[in-house]
C-alpha cells in the first residue's frame, strides 16, 4: 500500500499519479480524486495570481498525520496528496487528493475528509493578487463548517 504526501512547486500529472497509486493492484475497487485549480474569475474580483506559502517539514508532517487519521477511519488501500506552493496563475493545478479503497463510499468520504482538512487546517498561507493589489486570504465560515462535521462522527458518510 502506498500513502504519500508531497509538497512541490512544479505541476503534477493527474493520470500519471493515479496510475502510480494503482499499478499492479487488483484489490482496489474505487479511486476518488479531487483536483483544486487556481481560478481567475471575472470583473473586479478577478484573481491575477496567488502565492501559497508553507513551513517545509511541518506542513508535510501535519498532512501525513491527517492521512494517518483517514486510514484509521476508513479501510484505505492507498492515498496520495500533492500540494503545490509558490506563485500560481489561473488554470494552474494547486492540489491533488487521490484515495484508493475497496468501495466507493470509503474512497469518497476519505477524499472529502482530507480535502476539508487541507482547506481549513493545513499550514498553508494564500495571498491573492488582483488588479487593485494583493491580500492574504482569510478562513471562510463555510469551509470551517464543512471541516467541523468530521469531529461530530467517527465515520460520517461511510455507506458503500
């Protein structure tokens, strides 16, 4: 079983990462993925670029710790989390979460659990550039609420 966390400035190939996780495996019945992409938007709110910063070493350890928690909650057969850092422009990949399991319910739930963590608690800082300047992005109440539901139950949405 492969469980991997990578932080990198370079882009990733989604299909190659799925193939790498599932190669030679006949026990995997489901693969759930999430890809976050830098959006630009339109009008005055258009984002020209974003810069992601992190604490090297600490960020990887925290994401790996959360991946271990996902493994305790669901019978996973593998997972990969890749998060980019540095300056990104609209259309660039930001994050990739891939989860392999025997059944789709487990794969979907674990992927959502990991993404909710990455969005709300992972040690990353995001600065957005717009035509009128740049600013640090604040946490959003909706993201916090999505993440909080995981504390309410050991295995929400665990149905197959």
